[in-house]
C-alpha cells in the first residue's frame, strides 16, 4: 500500500522537544479530544509513534505533553495541506499559544507530499505536490532543514532534480523526493530522523477510536 503519513506536531518548546520523550499527560485527554472536535472516543492502546503515523478509518493517535502535542489521523492526510491547520488553529492554540506547528502529509504510492510550518497562526513555509500535478504549493523561504537538499539539487532542462546521499547517482523528481524533505522537516520537532532512529525512539503515544 505504500507509506502514508498524516500528522501534526505542535510545540512551544525548544527544537527537538519530542525527542526528549516527555511524559504523556493523561489528565488532558478529554480536553484535547474536545478541542480537536471529537465528542465520544474510546482508548484502544498505548503504542509506539512508528505504528500510528497515519491511522486508518475512525482511529486517531494523540501524544499529549506539557508543551507539545502530536496528532495523527486519516483526515490529516486526506485534507488539503493548508486546510488542516486552518481548521485546528483556533482550538489548538488555546492550549499552545504561539506554538510552532508542522503539518506533514505523504503517500508514496502516488508521490503525494506536503508540509506546512506555522509560528503561532502565521504560515511560515509550505511545500507540497503529487505525481499527477507536480508542485502545487510553494510558499515562504526555504527552512534550514530543506536547504542542504535544495543546494545539492540540479535544474535539468527546466526541472529540478534531487539526489539522495544513499543513491547519489540517481536523480529524483521533486514529487519522488518530497517525502524525504518532509521527513527532514520533522527533525526540527523530533531531534532526529524518526525512521533511522527506529528502535531507539520511545515516545508515549496513545491510539483512540472516534465513536461519535
């Protein structure tokens, strides 16, 4: 089926906050679910973050911390990139004022990718697209996490190609490489490459079912 990612990171803490594995604040489950628009939910189990990067159907995942929030749901992936935070900001920023927020979407089967970075309610950077339409969103200046990839890229016959350090001789179109850029943006919040740190990263996240 291919890798799917549909998630939101919210943090009022220094970069890499989620990588410090902060304790889960179970006392705020009801409040956060309400802020996200869920009226009736059932807790299913505690999970590792790798298992819930894009829950299916009625399932959604939450990591609730003092100074940060992780949220993953199928609706995040299925929504327009810039609509995700627009629908959540007035609710989420109540508990996390002036937070930095990152929305991430990827689905490698159709070369869909997107990420949007906000500071408070202000959009700082958004970049996304898909295999059929190419780049559809490109707003704001390059961020430090993106710059190495863009600086190493080459424009060939008017099209930009990227190069993976693990396969340096193979050029990738932006829609094929966009997922890698999205993962790079996540490092600001996680403090590490989530997938290369597999087995060493134990962030307490819980899976819920929406029963409304």
